[in-house]
């Protein structure tokens, strides 16, 4: 099952307990074209997770891990018509890219030096009527791997494009959340997928697929904590997201401060943390200040609840890609 774990948008680093009682209103901040929120990926756990999934028993490690600073940016407004309904949406784009070298155990692969070089980039576009309700989304995943075989550079490329429409949504976020708040949302999505593949820069092979899926997600506010990012220190509520069909150890954690800012996001699979991102900077035209000043107290500068859903499509595709490398 694909997730955009957004997580795109996952993040931050230090979280401490707090005795204060925090209540957060899940309001919508009006956004304009050009507004953005930028995050930073912490450590190399995402590269390690992908490397382990590809390498399997032959995994030895990774090196040269590089990740960009994922940016979520409002690029404009658009009217979307679905059936008899019309939605006034803002458009958000999220970009993410990473590269690393996978190290394999000696003499376990076709590569001359037991190394494979990976480049992965991801662009996510979402149409929302507010900061929480998606109407449709597109994403494009570009995947490239090359290695040395018999003295020659070999390669595999894949481009995957999904067009996703959200339908039959049941449930919603409460207007106010606090410790121990719980709620459930069910969404049915229709996805049109196009996958293009090629080997050694040869001819592209294309496959298309149409799918429909209903996902039921449970939410619970599990704790009230203090989190510190490079953008400041915040009192926040920790919200756990888990899809009912997923294993118990697969879930997301997101940290919202009193202004409903997503200041930290984390993703877990098999109870193993594989991606953490933290808020780095932002620019919002409707706000007086264009930056957050680092402080030891909760920030008074509101940010939008722009939530990067992380590029977990990469993880869910590993079983497919393993056959190609």
C-alpha cells in the first residue's frame, strides 16, 4: 500500500515532557502563492531503510547519503469540479530528492565492486480546500540506479506517475484536539498509475493501472511534549496516525504546537524509525514575520499546518525494484 508519508512530509529531534495542558484548534490559515515551509531530513535512516530493503540478506551498508531540504510551497489557486460540487482549492507542491551508494556483501551481486549508486527524486502536488482536506493529488517518482558490471556502467531507470482522486470521505479532524483525543477518518481513492522502465538507457516500457482503495486511519493524541527544532522550541501535542490494515509497528507521529503547526514528523515501519524531518524555515505572506526566531519558549509566530507527507512510495516500491537490480 502506497503512503505519502509527508510527509512528505516526518521530522525533528528533541522531545521532552511537559506538565501543561495544551489544547490546539485545528483552524485553517489562508495561504497565498509563494508561501513555503522548508524542512530538513535528519540523519541517514531513510537511506539505510531503502538500502536494507533492496539489499536483503546481502546488505552491508550505505555511504555518501545526500538528501535535499524538502520544501512545501503554495503555487496557486484552482477551482476543481467533481460531480455537482465545486471546490476552491489552493495547490501545494512538495519536492524531495536523495542519493546514496549501496554496499553489498562481497561476491553477492553482478557488480564489479559490490556497489550500486541510487538517485531518487519525488514531486508531490496536492489540491486542498483547507490545510487538512485533500481533493486530489499527483505525484511523480524518478528512480535511477547504476553499477559497474564487467567493466561497463549498467543502469536501470523508472518513472512512476500517479493521479489520485479522493472520494467518499467519512469522518474529519475535530475542531479542537488535546491529550487523549481520538478520531477516525475513512477515505476512498481512485488512482491512475503510469510506470515507465528502461535498462541501460534503452527503449522505455510503459504500463498503466487503475485502482480503487479505501483506507481507514485512526488518530490519537498520545502525549504533550516540548520539541526543539532549528526553528525554535515548541510545546506540542504528539498525534499518532495508523492505518487499520497496517501492521501494529507501522505508523506516523506528528507534533503540532498551539497554532496547529507541524513542527516535527516521524515515520516508523516494524517499530523502526526510518525517517525524521524537522522544520527549518518558512515564508508566509500573510504573517508579519518571515522567519521564526529560536527561543526557549513556544513561538508566537503562527505557521500553517503544511504537512509534508514523506516519500514512502519509495519504500513500497522496493519489492518491485529488487527484481530489477
